[in-house]
C-alpha cells in the first residue's frame, strides 16, 4: 500500500534543506527581508503561513522559506545567524543556554493524537519500556508524550525524533513503529486505512502552543517594520481562515503555493483546515500573554521547562511588542 505521496516521500528523504522564494510581482517598496526556517517537511499545514507571507510581500517584505530536517537544525540556524526566524517552541533552548531569542507570534495551538498499533498495545500502561517517536527535541509532541508518561507512571525505553507527522504515520502503516503521535490529518488517514489496526489513546485537554515564530532579539529590533507587516498579515490571514476554512485552498491557487502537491494531498487541505478551525488552533489574536501562561503550565508540567513556573517572566521567553502593535492597529477579537 502506498502510504506517502511521491511529494511527501521526496520531502522526507535525507537532510532536507532548501529554500522557497515566495516573492512575486512588483512590491510597492522595499520594507526589508527575512529568512524563515521550518524544521519540517512542506505540507498543507503551512499553506496559511505561506499565504500570509504572500500578503506581506505585496507590501514590500521579501521572504525566503527553508525546510530543514529537524527543529534542532532550524533553531541552530537561528542562533548562528544562518536564518532569521524559526518555527517551534524553543522553551528548553532559551532556558538552558540562555539563547538571546524570543518567540513573538503563536502560529497554532497543540492538536496532536497519540496512536498505537492494537496488535501490540492496548493502553498507556502497555507503553512502559517501549520506544517512542515524536517530532523533535523540545517539541509539543515530545512534551505531550512525556506528560502522559508521567501521568500513567511509565517510562519509555527511548525517545526518537522523526520530523513530520506524515513520516511517522507512514512508519506506522509499514509496521516499522507501533506507537507515536500524529496530527489530525494523519490520525484520520491511519484510522481510515488501518482497517481497525490502529487506535487512539486517551488524552486530556491540553492548552499549549504547538508552533510559534521566534527570532534573535537583535534581528527583531533591527527589522521592526518588516516584522510588524508580517504579523499584521498573519493576524488578518488567521481571521480569514477562521471565518472561512476554504480560504486556504483559494489562496493556494491564487498564489500558486506548493504547486507540485499531488491530488490526494490537495484533497486533504479543506478537511484539515475545517477541523483546525473547529478545534480552535488558530488564535485570532496571535496568542499573546494568555497563551504564554498556558505554555508555562503545560510545558512546565511536561518537564520541558524546568523549575517553578509561577516565577517565570513572559519577557524572558517572548517579545510581544510587535504583536501588540499589530493588534492596536487591527483591533482585538
């Protein structure tokens, strides 16, 4: 059975590191440039961000997007100055090495699903002493699985990092792994194509950031105008998507985004965004202080953030001034 499309297989092979220049058309003025690094393979879940980038480029901001093999590599690119903006939740990195980077926009809230091969496991307890596979070190997927291990009094034999829900789901279908955590799209695929072989493990309500934009503070301060434009377009795009999930498909055609996606992947775009909107993972105000406090509670309990989280300061992890400026201009919802 073909598990991954040729497009996804291509993206999953090797140390993926390539750039996509989204510039197109004549910009009104040069408002600055930025290089964004994703530690993941390109897919439907990035189309809303790419749409906001196109809208920002129409206002003069030049953007390059690179897809790297893992979030670790992406964060290293930000710290070393090889890229300007990363995507993830680098709480551990900021706390452990005092990296001069800060998050500044919540792209999405956590919406992941632990899934098992029922021929091997039935409950959380059965995963005691078994290997686990998550997206990346310090990621929301790792935090969720560590949280559930703590809640169920179990310990995994190892934690392996396999970037991309599509890749982990493919490994489940092929029988190479028997327990992991995937996004909504791949959860649906596994339950549909697995013919009863796979099942979800119970999960409590979790309120934490899945992906956020982050950058070196020096870059943020020197590129305030470009970042402000990007955040305004992100907020406006997120609100468009929340109002009409089909907006993303229309925007993909309008801007010719990921044009080589095969038909089977294109068919999943609308269902993905409909469910994402229904579950409220795209905050209309970019997260802000309320989201940060939710992160402190979740990532603290999961062990990603160390120490007494009640003593943590928002400004030690986030720089919310650009988002506040965007919301002052656009209004809050």
